[in-house]
């Protein structure tokens, strides 16, 4: 049975009113699993995690009505949303995504601290000279801001953001702390 909700606040209310009836699915330990746990912790409602071998099978079960909700990459779900097969509730971000301009961000939906954004960084050896790091960073940022890269990124729901090495390090530190706390709370162990 699908959850009878239309937005994030209804999902939270449903989870609080029906603590044993709400479930989401994903592979264990991936960002989508952790995103569900983060939402549960921040919003204070119950939602059971159903482990899957990957996000594809979980998505199949949501589409087939066997699983109530899931956290998924916008680029993966957008075609099903466009076909009316999935109902998006929220984009876990500060801002809306161009792929789903009518779907509110978590900030707009009343849970501004719920942010699950995928990001990528380019790394080099720890002993790389600062001058080389600066040159690589400047070249990468120039490519990312180029019209071709911006257009290609937009097609899959990505928004290039250029940073300095110090900004990237600060983001890595903040994200590591956020997810470390979630992992600790759920008792996830690396095997």
C-alpha cells in the first residue's frame, strides 16, 4: 500500500500517526539509506528501512505499489515523475532542482536542515604542490562553468558549483561529520 501523502509534512504526520506502517527501501549503507534515517531523526517519526540489493529493485517495488516511499536521485526518478508513475514529495536541498521545478525544497517544506546533496570532488596525492593544486583547480572550475558542462549537467539534474581547495575540504569535513552522526545512531558497521 502506498502512503496516502502528497508532501513532506503529510509524510511526517502519517509516520507519527502510523508508527508501524511506513517503510522505505534502498541498499544498506548507501547515501539513500542514510538519507531516510536522517529524515527520521530530524522529523521525529518512525519509518522502517527495507534492505534491497540496489536502488533499482526498490524503485520497481515503489512503482508496483509494494513499497511506500523511497529516497532516490532526481535524475533516476524524473522520467517516472513525468509519466505520473511517481509523486515527488520534496527535494532534500536548500533549493529546488531545475528537473523538478514544481517540487519544493526541504527548506520550503518546513525542514531546512534536511539536505542530502550529491557532490563530487577531484583529489590528488597528499604531497601535490600547492601551485599544481591551484592550476588544476582553476582549470577544472573553468571547465565546470563552461556552457557545455552546464548544459550537460542540467540534463541529469546536477548544478556545477566551483570551489577552492579550502572550500572543498570544509565541505568534506562538514558532510563527514553529518553522516558519521547518522551512521553512529543507526549502528551501521563496516564489515
